């Protein structure tokens, strides 16, 4: 069997947005949403404490979404989360479109070494999302886009 890798920034950021979305729109406890996500991720990635980091970052995201910036005030929550997931899944922090890899599975995209300061890296990625949406640097998700 192949060696499991560590969770990449891309997977971490998408999972934070997903946990916050499930908690906010579904109304269940955040810890429960993170627990369900973690069960799935543990099948693919090594456990280096990512569940704790996901919960911490998702809690901060939920607080931030409670007072969105002016350019996102009119955006319905479900579209806000979809846009956020679309950004994390398809764009780099600098706003450039991610290259599609021929082999896009976790084995090929996972990190060989643990990623340090995931929560701080998520915060910077979220700030980039806010900045890029303010200057219309990233498009809206295409109609019918799903994660």
C-alpha cells in the first residue's frame, strides 16, 4: 500500500469552507461538521491534527462571515460559501487559476511533509479571497458548479 500523505493547503482550505458552510446553513454544531469531514479525510491523509486546525479556522470564518465586507453584504450565504469553495478549489492565493494536473488525486497532490501554520495560511488565503472579490479578480462560480 502507498504511504498516505499530509493534507495540502488546497484540501485544508476547502474543508474549512465546507465545515463552516455545513455549520452555518445546516445549523448543527461545528465540531460535528468537522468530525464528519475528518472521518473521510483520515482515509486519505495522515492525521497530523488537521481536525483541530479545521475547527479553529472554521470558527473564525463563521465569525467573519457574520460581518461581511461591503461588497459582499448583499450576497446570500449559500452563494457566498459556494464562491469561497470555488476560489479555494480553483485559484491560487495570488488570484491565478490553478493548473489542472493530469493526476489530481490526493496521492499526487498531498504534501510529503506536514504543512506548518495551516490556520495562518488559511487566514491569508481568505484575505486574498476578500481582496480579489472586491476588485472582481475572480469570477463567480459557473451555473451549477458543485464541489
